[in-house]
C-alpha cells in the first residue's frame, strides 16, 4: 500500500510561516524559481513589449497608401495591447520585489524583438509579423522554463502569448489581402 502525502500543510504551520516572512509579500516557501533570474527574464520581456509598442506606434503614424487606413488602425490596436503587456510584466516584476527596467538606455539590446521601421506598408506588416513570431517563440520558451516553479509568472506570460498569437494571425491575414490571396 502506497504511503499518501497530506494534501496541504497544516493550517497552523501555514499561518506561522506567513507571519515569519511577511516582508516577502507574495513570495512564499512554495516559490521555487530563481527569483533574480525570473526578474531578469521579465525585464527582457518588458523591453520586448516596449520595443514592439514603439514600432507599432511608428507604423501607425507612418502608414501610407490607399489601403493604409484599416492597417494603421490595426497597428494602433496592437500598440495599445503591447503597452498593456508591458504594464502587466512591470506589475509582476514588482510583485517579485524587483525593479522594472524602463530605461531607454539599452532598450533595444534587452528586447528579444528588433525595432525595424520598414519603408513601405508591406515591409511594416512583415516586420511586425517577424517580431510577433520572435515574441511567440520566446514566450513559449519562458513558459516551459518556468514550469511549475512560478505558476503566476507563467500565467502572465501565457495570457500575453495568446494575444501575441492573435497579432500574428491578424498580420498574416493582412499580408494575404495585400498579396491578393484573399
């Protein structure tokens, strides 16, 4: 007969631990990730989201041509969502008792995605799609790396990933229309 483990630490022990380590906020003994490394990775994600926000904003304002209106509107929507992602990541960094790095110095080098202006509307859409694909691959890797060690951060990244996949789908659809495949 297999020995069964208790489902939950007894309540008195949980209460005692909570009182002993109040200054650690949401970080409990159940948190098994390397918090400093997680904060570092999250600051890279923050940089990625900020670079994507800036690129989309530029594309929104510089989109030109007969078909530019709806595409520029899509760029603006994506920009707003990227900025929301940056806020979510910065919030998580502070929950982990870290400091979000909003410094413009080195922003592009901390980002996983590149800042590419694109000369034409078609080039802008392609560059945005490439950046989304980089973010998707990067965020999938981060989720796998976190595993069960930091389920809250993994969930934040999963939520962002879902939106990045929607962005990529939107951009593929725009490219198909632009290339006459629809």
